[in-house]
């Protein structure tokens, strides 16, 4: 703003004089000039008690601000028309005021912008910016120092939902007694990979209701987006579950946040170890099953009870070979590292379907205490890079399972049909009328080979691959280093049939086993008594094996129609010696290497409570299976002959007329 150059005497006015008249008279006086750089000290005011004295500099400044405010409001409201004389008259000013103050007439928005960014305005803006910036910097610095000081007394740990540690902590939290006093909790039936009573609401185990015991267990869990407090080892702890929608499809992801009021990591380490030990103790009798999702992340899907290795009935020596070799591999990490050999081991189990390949893998995993990671090569969207990423993300000690590796590059439901349509047995191309079904697999053989033993392949894992067609596999896939040990699983032998029958009908409870042992000790005395009384052992066997009395038979019109054998009746009580005799008779009726173990088990399941009928009807069942297998072979041969037979071209009208 400009200032008054000359020194003038004070303006004497009477008290009731309006302010608008004062400013008008001051600006209209030609003796006052605006401009220069005279300071405020050059002005003086002579007090006059009977009248009001105003400093001319203050009055000029006041007039300038009032005029500026009027021009700004007129410009923004869109009523500025270029003639400001009427506005100046209404407000007690005239146009000479604007020219005298040196601002000019503000008639448009550009003039207003130029006025706001004049030299004097910029100086005021700069002061405001500097002051505001300093104030904001000090505020941020103060809060940053405050949060750093507070966080120095806390240790915060984050657990992602996709990680195993999340399950450890959630199981540990569900068992804490503090949740029984929480005012807001989430009721959940999630087992977090456990099929035991590790997660259970207090009092649930005392309920003998069968429906309650067989259903999912209830548990108290921290609610999402709420903060809970509890004490752990005399340390204050805050617990928060955060749910956020991330990813392209907006999937919900959970994160568990635990903050402990301590400066030492010792308390956090104790908490993690305690949660892990509790989880492992609850999971001691089961194995965890993991599968991959579309985002190439491993997700826990189920926990299965560990299966006894002796329950898998194979040819003698196969189970021991697989278990001993895998255990020796896990204990030989130093030996592999000293010789520069990749610490990996692969097994190929091939043979007839239903011979126990997948069952023995699950049993070995339970015997070694390893989790099973299922790699589905036919998963939608799985390509070479995704497979390599999955295998590289495997933990160091685990069982990786690839089932039906021969069907990895086909999408047909019948592998024999695919091979017959693509090429004949002698390698000839398919007939012109036959087109092979399109393959939707994005996985290549090269990508599979590189994933198994490439640079990014995980070490320490045990790979099991199964196939029903050993000859269909590429030589590069089954070479040592990728699949080191190849074991053939054949069809059931008489030895396997006898062991299966014996284990199927053998009393499983300990009470029956003790009674059998006591009965075998007194068997000689019982035989003598039976011979004196006229009863023989066969009659005794029949008496013991008599099933319980069936329920009354309903009329034929009310009977339900079903196929199979009902388990409503109780199985006969057989002794071990009786079961062994029946097992020998059953093995004699089963042909050598013609039926699979799965077929034998399915047959015995239809006679679950009728062991004698299972023995007497075994030969007829074998003949039925042979006839069904022969019929399938004939149908397959007819389809192959029909697809390979040449088709005659249709006769034309010209050829008919010529003939």
C-alpha cells in the first residue's frame, strides 16, 4: 500500500460526524497524496478534548480496505459493469478514491488476481505461508516424537491369515480364560486345522449329547476391528483383528495384531513358542493338508488323523523300504551339503489303480510328522511360472504330492480314449475323421522339469508322484535327480487278501483282545469239555458267529428299496483264531494278481457284519468281476476298431447312372 508523503496537521472533527463523510473529505482534499515511503512516525496527532481526532494515515488505510472489499464482492457476484461511480457514491466514496489510493479500478477477475498478487500482498502471503509451515512442522515433529516415545515401550507383532502362525495364535487366544469375561466376542466354529478338543467352549465337553459331540466345536474369538486387553506373564497386552478388502476381486484378508507393553523381545518369544507348542500338541495325532489357490498361495484345507503304517496292506517290504528311505533322507542334510548335491528326493509310485499308492503316501507323512502339500497339475490357470512359484514356496520339510502325473497335459476323463484318438499303438497318426480333444492345460513339460530340479526348486522337500501308466512318462521326467526311486504297485496277491480280511474282521477294542487271549489259554480245557458233551469246534464257531437277532420285518409294501448291506445289525463276535481261519479260506478264493486292493475292500464293505457270507460268496464275486472286466475290454476294442476303420465316400449320382 502507498503512504502519505507530506506531513499534515491532524484532522479535527466533531464527535457525531459520520465516518463516511470523513473518508470522503479526506480523499477529496488535493493536499493529500498517496505514494512514497514516509513512515508512520512522521505523523502526529494533537489531542483535542472537545472533538474526535483521526490520524490521516489510518483514515486513508481504512478507506482503501473498504473500497477493496467492495470491489472484491462486486467482482465475485458478477455485477461489476465498468462504472463504479454509483457504487462509490452509495458507499460514501467516489472514483477518485481508487485513483488516489493507487489500486485502480477492479473491473474483472484478472484485475482482482493482479491486485491480490501485488508486491504488498505477496509479502503478506509469504509471511502467512512461512508462519503456517513452521507451525505445521512443529506439530508434526511433536507428534512424531510423542509416538516414538510411546512405541519405544511397546512391541507389536502382526500375523497374516495365510501364514501358519495365525492359526497358532488364534488357537492360543481361544483357550485363554480372559475371553470368558469379554463383553463383545465373536462366536466361531473354525477349527484352524485341528480336529481335537483344543478349541472348545467351557462345558461343551461335559455334554454327552451325541449331536453336540459330533458337531463342530464352539470357540470365543476376538471380534474384528476391536481392541482387547489382557495380561500375559505380568505384561499388559493389546489384541486387534483387522479385516481389509484387498486384491482385484476385493477378497477379505485378516491380520492379527498383538502389542505387548515391554521393551524386551523375550516376552514375545515366549508367547510364540507357547502358542506353537500348544498347537503342535493338539495336532500331534493328525497331519495338515494344503492346496494352492488361484493366487499361488498355499492354504490349509483340512487335517486328517494319522494313519498307522501297518494298516496299509502291501506286498512285504514295500512299506519298510519307503519309510526307511525317507527317514534316512531327512537325516542326511549335512551329507548332501558336503558333496554339493541338491537336498531333494523324489519317489514315483506306479501301477494299477486302487493298489494303495496314495494311501501309503498319507501314512508315510504321518509316520514322519510332515504336512502334505497337494500340487494339482490340472488346476485352472496353472502355467510354468505359477508351478515354479508354488514349488519354490514349499517349506523345507514337507511332502509334495503330484497325483496322476501322466494326465497332467490332458483334460479328458478317459486317458485311454485320448491316446487311441491321438495315435495308434504303432505310432501312426489318427484317422482323418478323428480330431483329438483340445487341451486347456497351460503347463508344458519343460516348465514341469525346471520346477522339479531347476534353480528355484525348493530343497528339503520329499516329492511323491503317482501314475497308472509308467510307459506314458517322458524319460527326462523319471530320471534320477527328479524321481529317484521307482516302486511298482501290483494288483492284490493272496497274501494281501488274507491280511486284509484278517484286519477287517479282527476285534479292534482292547477288551475283546484280552478276552481272546484268555480264551486261547483255556482252549484245550474247553475242547475236552466240548468233546465230552458232544459239541465240536465248528459248532462252537457257528454259535459265536451268530449275528444278533434282527428287528421285526415290516410288510413288503413298507420296506425301503436300497442296494448294499445295512449296518443296523451287529457283527458277530469272532475270536482271532476264527478270523484267521476265515481269512485263509477267503485268500484261497481270490485269484493271484487279478483284483485291486480297492476292489477287495469294497467287496468286504458289503459284508461288513457277515464274514461267513464274505467267504462263501467270494468265488461268485470273482467271476462277476472277471465278466465285467472282459466286457469292458470288448467294448474298448470295438470302439478302437470303429474309430480306425476307413469310411467309404458316399456314391454320387453320376456313378449310379453310369452303372
